[in-house]
């Protein structure tokens, strides 16, 4: 599969400032996720950059890639590889204020599994989990990682009503490392399709006091807005979002990425569907 040159250019433009264990966008380009796994035998690929800033620190990720695979029915396997990430600088969590060189390297890699427990019906939303494991692949001595495995443990729900999609849920982030804190988070997202090319969404997202002790990252509630632009090929999209805090500590959030999806439908299922259609036409 070939990707356009814009993918590489975007990645180079999104070199970040710093990589620390922040709660990155769960459901690109937003922080609120959904409980819908990738279809069986299908794949998703993102190249993206993301940033979250407060008066105490600025966290960035990118150029990074995300890969999702519909491995078995109603189960998605997930990985995020943060490539070429820039290390701490100035008022960062790992180094004294105003000191520290800029360093490049890998941060902690994210692995996870999204599982749909309850399928959506006319009156019941779809419900599922999206457990994530942050692997200590980054050099914690340079501020590129935590040094231990840490976790994200959320539950999400989704309901579709006409052109509207509602997503929401909550979770808990566990960081079993000295100086770091565990904290709850949750969000609600409202999305609407306006045409074949555009979907627009907004969310409200909150998190508790997070990060490591020196950064003093306090609880915050943000309002984020963004959109999905579908290219002529509907399997290619541009995603972006930006938001700012409305309560708690001052915080900014931004995400920009490119998305591709592809896959092979189950031939047997397709054949059964065709037979069913023919039977209905014949009155069987």
C-alpha cells in the first residue's frame, strides 16, 4: 500500500516538543473514545501529531503512527508507535525549570484491545472497553518514558440517532511509578455528518490531577471541537481538533492527523448475504 508524500511532510511538520505520560487522544482526533472495534479483517492506520499544554508543562507526541486491526469479531488490537519524539525542555516535568537540552527518541509504546460487550439496538447503546498498556520503551532517564508499564482502563458507550452520533464514558489511568499519580478521566462527544465529505464534532472532557509531582498538573475540564474530512477515496481522511479548558487548570489540546482504512470482507458472509437477497426477491 502506497501513501502520498503529504503523509511524510505532515509527519516532519509535527515534530513535538516533549513526550510525557499524558492521556492522548483516545478516539482520534478527540480525547473521548467509542466502543466500536475495527471490522473483522480490516485495518486502520494513522500518522499524527498531538499536543497538550498547561502553564506548567507542554506534552507532545509525533510524528507518531497508530495501527488498529480487526483481529476477531468484535475485538480490535491496537498499537501506537511514537516516532522521532522530542524530549523534555525548560519547564518540563523531568528537568529543573529553564534547563535541559532537547533530545530525540522513542517514548513509551501503547498497546491495547478494544472489546465490544453489548451491541447497539434501537433502545440500547453499544458498550465496550478499551484497555491500554503503555510499555516502557522510552528512556526514562532522559524524560522519554516512565520506566514501568502503566495502564488506561476505560469503558465507552455509543448511540447513533439519525445523522447524530453520541459517545461517552469514563476511565482510570494507573501509573505505578514513584512520583506519578493515578487519576480518573471521562468525556462526552457529539458528532454530526453534514455531507459525504464532512463530519463535525465537539466534546467535553475532564481529567483529575495527573502527571508526576514536580509538574503539578491539576484537574481540568476542556471543550474541544474538530472535524473529519473525507477525501474522494472515502477510506482516506484528514482529522483535526483543538480545545481549551473551561474549568480547572488552564489547558490547551490539539490534534492533526491523516487516516487510512482497508480490509478484506469475509467472502463467505458476502455470499450468504447475496443468497439472502435473492431469496427475498423470489419470495422465499
